[in-house]
């Protein structure tokens, strides 16, 4: 393991801590005063867009909409193709 990899794995921002840091950031977005001052300073230093809101509730709403399926007048879900029409015959029918 390189010195950089050893350093990275020992920081609070290591990949194994990502869910923890993400949850802390969500908490910070909902209420900055609810996290410790050092974390508050760190998140504020990231310079995110003003008015940013917690992502958790938005992700949950999108998941609920996806479970409900496409409704009339809405675009189909990504990755799905519309059902093709039956092919038309080019040979005239004779009775």
C-alpha cells in the first residue's frame, strides 16, 4: 500500500466512511446547527450552491414515482422503448 493510500484510508473521508459522511451532510443541509462545529465549517468550506436542500427526501420521492409506473401523459421510464406498431404489408390485398 502506498503512503497516499494509507493516508486516504485513515481519513474520515475514506470510501468506507462515505455513507456516514453523506448522512452527516444531509443532516447539515437540513439543519446546519445539528452537526458539530468542525463538520459545519468543513461543509461550509465546500462552497455548495446556496439554497441546496437535503437529497434524501428527493431521492425517496423519485423512487416512489418510479414504483408507480408511467402515468398517462408522462414520458416512459428511461431504458424502455415504446411498443412498436405491427409492420405494414407492402403487398396490396386482393379479394
